[in-house]
C-alpha cells in the first residue's frame, strides 16, 4: 500500500491540504445524496403516497387525539375522522362537478357566441380576413389532428395508465393513513429501537418536534388555501362571472399544491370568464388571479408558512422552487414540509437539553407506550412519554 512521503506532504501548503480534504469529503456526501435521490425516484410510486399519507396524518391526528381524550376508542376515532374527511372532500368535488354540469349548456351557448364574435372580428376587424381563409385554417387544424392520430392515441393510453397509477397511489395512501392514525405511536417506537440507546431519547424528541412542525405547516397551508379561494371568489363575484362557488372551491383545493395549484385553477377561472363575459372581463379576472398569486407567493407563503414552521421566507421560496424543478408538482408539495421537519429535528438534536414532554406534539398515540423488549434503563431515563 502506497504511503505519502512526509517530505512531499510537508512541501504542500496547509491550506491546499485542508481544501483537498474538504473536497473529497464533499464529493462523498454529494455521491451519497445522489444515490438517495435516485432511490427515492425509483421508489416514487411508494414514497409519494407514504409522504402524502404523513401529511394527511399531520392534518387529522389532532382531531383523532381530541376524540381519544374524550374517551372514544382510537379505532372508532380514526374511522370517524377518516369518514368525515373523505365525506367533506367528496362532497366538495361532487358539488363542483354538479355545478359545472348544470352550467355546461349555458357555457356551450356562450362559447358558440364567443366563436362567432371572434370570426366576425377576424373578417370585419383590422385583419380583414376572408371566410375561405378561416375555413382553410380550420381544415388544416383538423388535418393535423388526423395525421397525428396515432400520437394522440398513444398519449391517451399513457393518460389512462397515469390514471391507473393515480388510483393505485390513492388506495395506498388511504391504507397507510389508517395505520398512521391508529398505530402511529407504535410505528414510531418500533423505529426508535434501531437508534443507539445512548442517543435514543434525543432522537425520539427530535422526531416528535419534527412532527409538530409538520402539523403547523399543514394548518398554515390550509389558511393560505382559504385566503386564495376567498380572494379569487370575491373578485369573480364582483365582475359577474358565473360558477363563483365551484371555481372558488377548485382554487381552495388547488392551493394545497404551492404556486402551481393556484396557477392551474386560476387559468380555469380566466377561461370561464373569457367564454361567458368576454375578453375584457377575462383580463380583469387574470389581473385578480395574478394579484392573489403575488400575495400568496410573496406574503402568505413566506411569512405565514415561514412563521408556522420557523423557516426563513427565503428558505420557503427556494425550497418550493427546488422541489418544483427536481420533482415537479410532488416535489413542490413535499419540499417545504420536508425542510420543516428537518429544520425542527436538527435543531432539537443540536440542543443538549431536550425539551420537556409538554412542549412536544406527539403523533397518533393512545396514552401509553407499547410494551417493549427493552427495559427502561435501555431506553434511557428521562425519555419523553407520549401523551
């Protein structure tokens, strides 16, 4: 095995040796992170549903815990909260679909009138196009669709496969969520057995502090969604756009995906305004949507979310941007909660004196640790007992 010549090592400046040592360690860390990211991407079909289930558990666990405190069995409390949550979301989606279906005939009539107005403007307006030119353009569009029929069919099949993956992920999310709510504390205690005994107490506290930060994030996100829905809904009502309540509900649901959700649902509102009220109203609605998005992106998301999860506003914006670039919509949805959990957990680990149990928000538990093969001495004295 080769060994360095002391004379040669001594001739290398100390600063260069330190930089080289830092450089290879940095490369090792980057390589490890790359492997982790690749594994997460490969197992995304499992990782994403489990992550979303954890977010939903953070949203629903306080309600389950409150029912347990009222002497309701944990299984029954979980069933009540799950059924209530699914009923609420299903009711909202059903209401939106029914309202859009009822308003579809009027929208079709308005669309026909809008197309006639556009055709009249193209013929009699400043462009002075002829009817034959418009007909040729329409026929060219139809021909292009027919020529690319195979590609469109393939895209439709891909979409069908994506729908199948979505339904599979949805079922997995619900399945995992049930176990998180019913036995989250048992799962956490089992994971803690893999932590060395001398740091088990601090790791347990850090994990519970991270979950408390996740709960705060979900609550703040819900508040942002309400502000988005109310702001855009009031604007649509003022300018006289129909289907105000369904559009506001779509905005509320879409706002749970930071930035992107508001863009997509806002675009739907602009299209409805264009079809029903004309170009000027659509521009006004576009201005309203952009204004609400600016309020969300530059005020609500950084300040409200940053305060709830104790992150700097710049960290929140950068986390959303990096998550969106790296993994699309799932990355944008999960980046800030992941950063919040890591931030709270790392701060707790750095702190030499773990906080008292009263300061730690505990995920789903029914008031007592499960019996463990480890004795209290093995777990460590002073370990925070779940409420």
